[in-house]
C-alpha cells in the first residue's frame, strides 16, 4: 500500500485486535504484517478491512508472545514511563512509572495515539477526579489516570479479556481499589465524569461522540485519541455543543496521529 495509507490501516488493525504490527518497505510501497490470536480473528479482520490481505496460520501459540523479547519502556508527557514488568529500568526521581503487561490486549504504550492520550491525562488530572476510559484494552489509560491522582476510574471494554488484563494491571500498580474494569456496553454506563477518554478510530469516535458528550460533567473534559489530523473536523462536529480546546500531535516520524480535548 502507499505510505500515506499505512497509518490509517495500522490504526484499523489495532482496533480489530492485532497483537502487533511489523512494517516492511518494498520499493515505494509498504507491507504491514499483523499478528492475531487465531485464524478466525485474522479472517474477520481481513474482511473488515476491505483490502487485499493474505492470512497465514502459525502452529505455535508461542509466536503470539514473541513481541515480549523486544519490549522496551515508552515515555509519554513530561514524566510518565510505561514499563513492562520484565524489562530492567532504573527510574529517575521525577518519573512516574506505570507497570504494564498488555497480555494480548491493545495498549502497551508503543502506539503514538496511546502516548498522546497519556500526555493529555498528565496535563488534565490534578487529583480526586473521576475518569471514564472507553475501550480500556490493557487498562493503560485507566491505570495511569489513577496513578496521576484520579480517585474513581471506570474502564469499559466489550472484550472480557481486556477486563481481566486491566484488573491485573491495576493491582500490580497498587490502584486496584481505584480502578474498576467492566465489559458493560457504553449505553449501560450511568452518571457523569470529570474526564471521559476514548482511544479508538475516528468512525467510532464520531459514532460514540453524542453519547460520550452527555457523560462529561459540566465544565470538564472529553479526550479523544486514535484519529488522524484530516479527521478532526468530522469528530469535533459529532460532539456538539462541546468545542475543541486543544490538539496534540505526535512526532513527525510517527505519522499523523492526533489527540483532541473538548470542553
């Protein structure tokens, strides 16, 4: 595919449940190799993408965890460090370490959209806030929110495996009393929150926007990540009467990902 399409397709693959993506250059074209937990989920992803794709099945499940050999720390914002438990690292006094084992859920901290969302949470949270994390995945945003001072965090995800991983990561970070993970549907969530955050693709952000707006307490914030700069207007239009307050962009060599804060 052309390089201009690689970011968009990568984002779609993450949302479809890939366990990891390798990007290879073939002339002026890019080939994306995405791993999935089963041939069924890979087939479903290929059909959903609507693009030419080849599905190849591996016999060993060990392949699914091979990414752990290459795991490293990731930084976000001014002081957040995402650290896999098995990676050795000596933190500085000023750093906030978030231990994160994503298992086979989305959210290791490697994707630019995740780091943009973390940086915005670092700026917004001052202490004692309530946070709703929509599509919590590994729980990386939920756990970081609690570590940053939020005292009531609800992470929701339709994947039961994500709920389990989020719960484990909250416990390993000592915030299990502050973070609740649930597989309930968005429509079943009650109440309002100081910060509502969702890291997902633009079509979903636009679709869920009107519902999420109603879950934001008056005068507080709605944070979106997982979209490209060309999709900002469409997403913001779906969130009226909230207006766009700030936009964050990733480094130029990481693509065209942005996060939005509305209020």
